[in-house]
């Protein structure tokens, strides 16, 4: 995958995501020479943790491709790319199913739904649809947003905090990320910094800070407002309809939501 080599102390050079040519238009940057990453997900230019993780996975993919090339010298670039992509996706799925989902859903639900894959499994069924419900696609962003802290800690090799970076700092964090050892410090911080609770509360930056959408024009909308609008665009069903689809009873009164809602969120 295409990257840029950036000097990182002495003769060392490290790879980072490629940048766009028109940073002012794409990222709302102050000048065309500002750091604005080229990615399928434009949020890499808004959320520093996402930029760090995407850089990590691109490096992983390219490292795997290099290893495969040394083993299979006759493979074409396309073969190397796709085989490395398969392995990278497998690593990502391992993190998702064996680390992230158990923390989010709990082991009981993981076991009940047959989502645990600690060992090799033949549970894959090609006849099962891999499509996601619109309701799931719309709700996953605010779920993840509720877990995000307002600042990302930078930690040295001894796991001591060195500094903090703003979670949302699209006009600055990419250049900071490429400073010597900052990416490594950010990744160490991400592995050790506890996430926020999964609840109805969000970091104030996600609520108060104006964001830039794909049109790359300031809209006066914060991240939560965008999430609500996405739900409308996808035409998600009512909560009662979603409950019924999932095999739960329809609620007639607010007390009918007691199985999934706490008293704090009920009127």
C-alpha cells in the first residue's frame, strides 16, 4: 500500500499515510502544505487515535507483503497485496472477536451468540448473510463515540505519561503524529489508557466542536448531530420495531424498557 517515508532520527525513516495534494480544500487546512492524510475514512484527519491505528495497520500490511515477497519471489504485486490484505484482515478480526467484543458485550453474550473464536473454528457459514442492519450501521458510531476520551495520552517506553494530545485536532495532530517517536508514544497510550464508559455521555469535544464533513465545508454540526442525521438518512426503524425484530416484546409504557434501560434515562 502506498505510504510516505518520513525522517525519524538519524538515518531512520518511517512510513506514514500518503497526503492529499489539496489540503486546504479537503481538510480545511490553513495552507496547501499542511498534513492532510489520504484515506477512505476522512475522520483520520479529525481523530488522532484513528490516524495512529490506520498508520499501524498500513505498516503491518506492508511488512507482511515484504515477508511474502521474500518467500514467493515470483508473485505479482497484486498477489502480494491481496494475500497480505487477507492476513491483515484476519489479525483485525482476531482483535475484534477476542478482545474488543468480549469487553463490550461480555463473555456470556459472546458464548450465547457463538462469537468466541479463541481457537481455530469451522463455524463459518457461507450461506449466512454478512449484511449489516441499517439500525446497527447507524448506532455503532455513537456507541464508539461514547467510549472516546477527550485526550490521548503519550507514553514512553517505561509506560509513563509524557504528554496529552487533543482527541480532535484535525489541523494539527497529523504533523505532531509524525514527530520523532510520537506515533509509538500514542499507540502505547492507547493500549494502556482506559476507555470511557459505554453510556449516554460523550466527551465535550464531540458535542461542542464543529466538524468538517466529506464536502469539506464547515457545517456547524458536531459529531453527535451527524450521527443523528445518519440515522435519518438510513431510515432506521423505531425502537419498538427493532425490539420486535430482535425477538423482544414491544413496550407500551416506558416501564416496558426496564429490561434494557436504567431509571436514569427514563423520563
